[in-house]
C-alpha cells in the first residue's frame, strides 16, 4: 500500500508539473503571438496602454499599411491551452519609444473547461520608433515630423523643403479629394502613388515639391500653447500691430515689450498677446530672441503683411522654436470666425513655428527660389524657415511659396514645448526582452 501510494503521488506530481510547464508555455506562446500581431498590423498601439486600445489617442498618424481595430488579447494554443492578456503598460514617449510591461496568463483546461493549471508570464520589451517605410535596422529616411500640417491643404505651386522633416500631414484631405484625381476616398492609402498624393493635396504636378513624405491620416493635435494663467490679464485689451515694431526678449524697456502687452515669465520666456497684425509698406515686425524665447499669441481675426512689409527673427542663427507664433484654440463649433493669417515671403529671417489651429494660412510674395539645400537634402532659407500648422493651408496656392523645415524641428518642439508637441508620422516595433519572470498561480 505504501509503495502504491508513493507511486501514485509521484505520478500525480509529475502530471501537475507537466501541466504547470504547459500553462507557462501557453502564456509564452500567447505573448509571442500578440507581439507579432502588434508589430505587423497594430504598431500604433505599442505606445498605448491596453485599456485605451479600443479608442487610442493618436500621438502619431497611423501608417498607411496599419490595421484599425484591436488585436486579439485572448486565444487558444493546442486543444486545451488558453491565454489571456492581463496587462499591457507602456512607459516612455511616442516620440522616442520606451518600454512596455506585459502580463499574460496561460491556462491548461480540463475537459469541462475548468482550469487544471495556470501560470503567469511577465516580460518587458523595448519599443522603438522608426519610419513607416523602413525596417528598424535601416537608415531613417524621414523624421515623420510635419513641417506643414493642416486639416485641409491646397498646395498649388508651393514647396515643402527638407529631406528629413519636410513632411506634409493633411488630416482631412481624403475626405475632400479633387475631381481631377484618379483616387477616391475608398482607395486604400497604401496604394496611392506619389503623384496621387500630390493631386490629393491640391498640388501642381511637376511644380509642387515635397521633399519629405505626404501623409493623409488623422492625428490628435496638442493644444495650442497659451500664456501662463498668471498672465491672463494680457487678453483684457490686446493692442494691434500696425507699424514698425520691435519686441526684445527679457527687455527692461517697456517700448520693447509692446508697452505692457509682453511680459517675461519666471522661465525666461517673453509672452505677448496682440489683437490683429496689419503691416503695410516697408514696415517690419522684428522679434529679437537673443535674451530668450518669444511667444506671440494673436487673439484677433487677422494677420496680414501687405506691401513689402515683413517679419524678422534675430539672430538668424536662433532655433526656429525660439519664436512661437500662435493663434486661437481649435473652435470645432465655429463660434468665432476663423482667423486669416497671411505671412510675408522673401525674408530669410522668417524663422518660426506658427501654430494657428483655427485659421486659414498662406504666404504672400513667395520667393520660389530662395531655398538653399546641401548634398544631404537639408535646406535653409525659403519664405518660412521652421514649421507651419493650421486649419487650412491654401491662401498662397497661386505663388511659388516655400517652407524649409529644419531637420531637428520635431526635436526642438519636443524639448522646448513638451512631449505632446513631438508629433508626426511614426511607426513602432517591439524588439528584445529586457526582463522576464513567470510563476504558477493555480494547479489543481
């Protein structure tokens, strides 16, 4: 009897150990299948926690070959194995990537579908950002950052220059495709040719140049920057700018701070609130950021540089992000008339980031030949050197206006305005396991 009992206990223990190993193997297999599916079809979810997968925030525009929806978080392995994802938590930045912690439960089921054995496998994987059209180990062809971004775009003869960051992102162009185009809103995005994309954004074939990529996808825009709450009184009676004006960062001279319409914050940033800007003749708005960044917030309805007026950002070597030029916040119900912003071309010092999410924008007096590009395809000069984001782009579609985008423009915004502003078209890949553990949680 004792020998029989020992033999029975040994057999039972061996069966339980085998079931426990099988449950762990099921969890491991489930992890492998989930990561493969994410990498292949749902890479944009790699930077989103699992509870938000069904309605993910769009930190970046989704690549054309990505699938919408949610990958299966539960499945079967063999005839009696079942896995269930218990947690996926991303830690990092959509701009750079980071790490993701996964917790997968594996089960071996009995004939009545009750659990014979269950195990948990936890692992941490590296999430890397990459271009949509290259593998992770291939050289980057684009930063994915949109040098020009708008809900609707009518490029005409405008150019967007800069190999890495001269990218165009149109959020709603596929809903308003010109009749002359050979594609429709039902055409899969990954089948668009380059000429199709040029047509969809209203460009002129053989005239419109976009050095980077053209992306036709939705994205969640960050809020337009605003002054600190302690400076809300700047909105009480903002002045118009209608003549030669110079704003000097961190100045102690009131005349260089719009006589009180500009105020220097504790972070060294000079914040200015104005109503309308209407310059004519030879008048110039000069922005001097030698003493620190300057941010101008336009609360009125229009910005217009008429005649031969213009804008200068000095020193010319300053990063584009040192001058932030901002409009009113997004107004989805159109409670206010959209702003109209016409910037002036032919000025090599038009060095800025302009973000007018409730405005139609364009460039007056486009140069068409002032861009200087090096052997790597990176450019300086142009009518605007920096980036322009707005609601509609097209007020300069009949000119040769040019926007030259610094290669590191996305990095500048990420560093100076926060992680929410390092947006663009990004793909992601989960590679490598930096941490792994498992344990048995149930063994009948």
